[in-house]
C-alpha cells in the first residue's frame, strides 16, 4: 500500500509500506493492506511505518488527520520530525 505524510509546506514521506500505526485520538491503531476506508483525527505522537524487509521508520507528528482509501494512506499533520 502507498503512504504519504504531508505537512502544510512539504511532502515528508511517500512510498510503499506494509503497515502504518498512527496515534488516534482514542488510542493508536494500525492500518494494513486492504483496510476499510476511514478518515480519523490524530493526536500528537509517533507514526510507525513498517516495510516489507521488516524495518520500521518512526515519525513524530503534531496532530492532524489520516485518510485510508483503496490501499492509499494519507497522513496530514501540522508538523513532523523523523525519530
């Protein structure tokens, strides 16, 4: 599935991933391939990105929203730093 992490001024990440864990307002949740369509608000916290080679990349976000539609995950956030 494809993931994009966007801030108001730049695209922070774009690529193929196997999992994404995001900090939802009611707690973190994981998105895998063929996830149902969803739009959710996000809290400050880590976005954990899993790749096919089992590696994980972590981005610390400052709130925002996530949209999942047809194996495309878009994370919109005010700010982000790579951990």
